[in-house]
C-alpha cells in the first residue's frame, strides 16, 4: 500500500508538471494560469500528451530545444501505461498462493480477464517510470538534464 501511495504522489507531480508546461507552451505566463487550468482540468492524460505533442511540433521551428520532444512523449506514454495498470485495476490477495494479483478486464467483443502476480518491485518500477517521465519533461523545457533521484550524486 505504501508503494501505491508513493506512485500516486509521483503521478500527481507529473500531472501538475504537464499542466504547467502545456500552459507555458500555449502562451500563458503565470505559473498556473486559471485559463489553462480551465481548458485542461477535465481532459484525460492522453489528451494532455497529445496537446503537448502538437504544441511542441508547432513551436519547435522557433524553439529548437523542443525538437527532442518525442523522447519525452514516449516516457509519458510509458508512465501512463504503468500507472494505469495499478490505478485502474483491482489488486487482490490470493490466500491460496499468498500472492497479490492484479486483474485487467477487457470487454471489446467478448469479456477477457488477465490476472497476474504483483510484486513490490513491479509497483516500484511503475513509480520509477513516472519519475523518469517527470525528469524528461523538465529537461525538455529547461534544457537542463534532470537525472532520476537514484542517479543523482
């Protein structure tokens, strides 16, 4: 549970950073401009990624440091996938095996259920992917490499 809480907290930081950077690319000067917050408040994370990608593509001719935006976009997508696995699916304790399981459901055309064992290291890896995406986003905009916490000296 503690690691799920850590993952959720790191995710909130990534979401706020994404809001900030989209806002800045859209031309708003305030740290968190209320107009940008209104426009982005109810958009999905995927929609925010797409907005960031479009703005980077549009502005990269005037701001060459944005040319590497695709690396940051890829990390954002990986972070989203990792987070969604544990945030949108039930995690249950299996008394017979004494393991934790996560079950994912799909109902496109037919019901499909995939259940797999969850270990602490899996959730830590998801948290790491989210943190790496935050670092990549920060580096894209500041032009200063921000290494993940575990690589900093």
